[in-house]
């Protein structure tokens, strides 16, 4: 039986702090959402949304995209069963249910950002590299939603699209479209950037027009 993660009070927790790494690999990681203080299910990070964690040894910020989210019982032996109650009725009659479930999400690593350092002074944003980092985030590292500024800074170049198109065991076309939609919103519907995305995808999928058309049809604000 897996125990719940150690929790912090809402006042102490960064509002963008959504989870903690529980499995890690070169290309991605699995994280468990932090439980809310009240009787609610953890807020699932949206499919295709941008998240960050860190490699403590190098200080690299690891940028990733959410590829899969699931909620299941902490007890892996017994499955959840239908109770026929609304969420409000669950809170009143079966409040322990909320402590018996865990929400986890998988993330595909798309690149990293080195610690910022300009003339010996700390800057807010560092150098971006859109390929796999030397090391993924370690076990028990915190996971955060990315700020809009971080997403915009990272996606000035579009090499990350190739990485997403090579993701395994997920609906890749939907993933690419969801991640681009998220960036497009953060960029306040920057049309020039979106045109560059279309051109890049056209090059990457020049031999597969159907996939290209399917992705582009899902990109909107």
C-alpha cells in the first residue's frame, strides 16, 4: 500500500506547486499531485500543459509537457466502486474517500534551462536547450506549473515539436495540438508565432499530410 505524500499547509505552498516526482527516467517522469487541505480531489494538470521541475545537482530547470493523468485508489489491490453519490454527498457521508485516492500524471521532457547568471548577477531566465537534459529531475523533486514568461522564453525556438512528435504510447497529434494551444494562449494569440509553428510542422510532417491537417485543425484559442 502506497502512503500519501507528506503535505504542507496551503499558506506555505507555492500556488503553482502541484506535485512531486515519484518515478523518473531520461525521457520523462511520473509525479503525484499534492492533496488539497479541504475535501476536494487534487487539481489535475491539463493534458498538454507546461510544467517544470529541477535537477538539484546542476540547477537545471527541466521543462516538460503533461502527457497523461489518472486518479486511482492508493490501495492497489482494491478498485474504486460506484457509490451513487454526488460529490457533495460524498463529502458529507464518505469523507474518507478523498484520502484513499491518488492523482498522478506523466510528463515528457522536452528540454531544460540552465541557471541564469549575467555578469555574476542572477537573472530571471537562463539559456534554453531544446533537447534532453543530462539528468532528469530526481525522486521527490517538486513539480510546478510554468509561468507564462518561462513558456514564452522556452518556445522562441520550435525544436521541441520534434520531441513531442516522437512521444510513445500517447495520442501524439492531440498532445502537440494541446501544447501549442497552451503556448498560443500564453502568447496572447501571437499570429506570427503560430504561422512559424505551422511551417515547422509542415516540414516535420511533409510526408504525412493527414497527421498535419489533424493537428492544425485542433489549434485555436
